[in-house]
């Protein structure tokens, strides 16, 4: 009988690491080593939030891996998936699933509402589980920073579910820009046609009976518990601040990823948001954000420099200006426009269909790893590799964490828009530096506009808030009693 040894020892002693072989035959390693499934075997995957996008993520991995546990707070919404995997253990509460099946789970897919992404993924990583988390990665800046650091500490394979990151187009956009095809970029405009769900709404005045198939308390999770209403769930939670991040949070992880990656962005130093009427509970119907990113130093990119760049975001029907030489018939929705000193590069969501407005077609060398499987299966492959030689995933948390901070920073800017000023951001310390202790602003709780006999009546129920503590709560949420995050690693 072959003695079971660690995968790391096997690689080092056999010399397999030198030739890049990291998938070791099960007959050599045995069924298990150190209590962990051998890398050549199928992963035991659990999924939390399976009725929507989670179903698609499961479908991408089900043919090669074991789906051993399924968790959802709405068993009517999840029924189709439960029926598809009758052998998988079924759960309402992911905490109970971790307690009962933690030792037999290798990896977790998280596709719940935005506000519970972090808490589910963070606890999974502390248990040594690989995680795939739908976009946006988290609901707040602090949560993004936490997941970034936890991934580094525990050495697990991580991936955010912005699937276009594994496509060829994002890599092509990067190669064109890094090769100097459009020169230095000082401005980028981008937009989306979202939202396609209701936004700009007032919260319901009365709740409804909770369906027997829904656990509303578990859906609420770490957020403030309010009466259930069908306007929140399913799916429409995206437009409500307690659970979602609006159109920006939903689409920026797709649309803006080529910007973040190609321009090697770091923390913004300034941000300003503007929107239609800002409501207490619901995202506005349309919004824009202006980010300022400082000069970056990347000597490994030899053909261009990275000067200060202004990035503009628009949604809800607001679109960027179209350059004079815009291609006839090309749509503007979900589009990115890079303005360089030599040329202008245009691409669609996921970096798709990139073109230069000059009409040139650059011939550049491919500088990045080609991904020939799905976004999810690339993550599965990384889960089975030695952490010290693991492939760099296209949206691992070392990149997705800082990128998602940029995305939710835009949400912050919108929610603080009634301050009517550009906000200075201290990225390393996660704080605004130009909001005073005495500043206040108003948010509309209820719009009381009405018309009677042809005569309008105006008036809004305005909630006045102290700006600084309001901003601090948005940066790092106060969780409901009974719900907590792991500590931030040093």
C-alpha cells in the first residue's frame, strides 16, 4: 500500500513541479490526503443561492464535479435545482450546512443577494474552502477588503462571477493598450442600459404574509429585519439598498473590468456621484459617477505610462457623448470608450468587439494566459492545484477585491450625492477625508406629490442625516445581532 503523503511533498520530491504537472493520479495519491480530497478527484461543491444565477454556475461545473449540498432561503424558487440534484443535501441555512457538512465540502459557490455574499464566503474561507462568488463581490468597501485579505491568508482558490473576465476580449483590450496602440489614456466613459428592474421606489407602507416556502429572516441575514413584501424578493432586491447595489453594482463588474485591468487602476482619490431623486431605501432610476484615479507607476509596461485618469459611469438611460467618428450602427449601451493621446478604443460589455475609431486593426502579441474553459471551470482547475504554483485566475480576489472596492465606491458616491461636492477618498484607510463632523444632508423618505382637481401639491418627507456617520456605515456595515464576520487579517 502506498503511504499517503502531502501533495506539496509529492511535487517537491518527484520533480513534477518542475514540469508543471499539478494534477496527480489518484492511484498515486490515494483517495484522500490530510483529510482533503485528492486533486485528481472530483470536487465536492456546495452552492448557496441556487434559484437564479447560482443555477447557471452549478450547470457549468456539474458534469465534472460532485454537487453535494444545496442551500437556499426560498425553496419554491430553488425547487427546479433541488429536483435536478436529488442526492444533494438540502439546507435553508448555510451556517447549518457548514456545521454538518464542512468536512466533506471542498468548495462553495455563492450566488445570493449582494448583502450576504461576504458573510457566506468569508466563513467558507476560514474553513479552508475554495469560493466562487457572484458579482458584485460584496455590498461594501470593507467587505471587499476583508475577502481580499482572507483569500490571501487561507490560500484558497477564489473567483468573482464576472464571467467576461475569462473571455478573449478583455485580454485583447489590455494588449492593445499596453502595446501603446492608443497612447496614454486620461479619460474613459462607460455606461449600461440597466436597470431593467424597478428602481426609484418608495418602500411599502405595509408588509405581506411571508410565503411558506420562504425564510425571510434568513434572506435578511445581517441586514436590518423589516416586514416582508414581494417587491423585495425574488430578484427585485437588486434595486433596494439593504440587499442590492443597484444598476452600478449589477453591471459595473462586467462593463468596467476592462478599464480596471487595462489601466491598472488602484484606489480612486476622488469621487462624485449624481442621480435622479435620492431615496432612503431604493436606488435611483438613473445615476452618474465621476472617479479620479492618480498616476500609476508600472515599469513592466514599457510602451506607455499611466497618468491620472478620469472615469465616468452612466446608467438608467443616461449615456456618454459619442465621438464624431463613431461607427455607424454601433450601439452605445453597455459600452466603454478609452480616450488615448493617439487613438480611441471602443469595446462593449466584457470588453467584447474592441475597435479603434481610426479604423486601424492592431497586430499585437498575446501576453496573457489563454483560458479555454468556462470561467467556473477555470476556477475548478485552480482549486485542484498547489497553492504555491496555482494559476492566476482572471478574477481571483487579489484583483476582484480591489476592483469591487472601486465599484461600490461608486455606489457610495451616489448615496452621498446630496452633499453636492467631490469627495476625497483615502483608500488604504477606507475613509473620506473631506466630510466634516457637522455636515448634514437630506434624503427623500417619501414623495408626497399629488394632483387634485388639476392642482398639484408638492412636498417631500425628507430624512436629514449626519453625513460622516452615514458614510461610515456605508463603508462598513453594522450587522444585525447574531450575524458577524471573521476578523480582518493583519
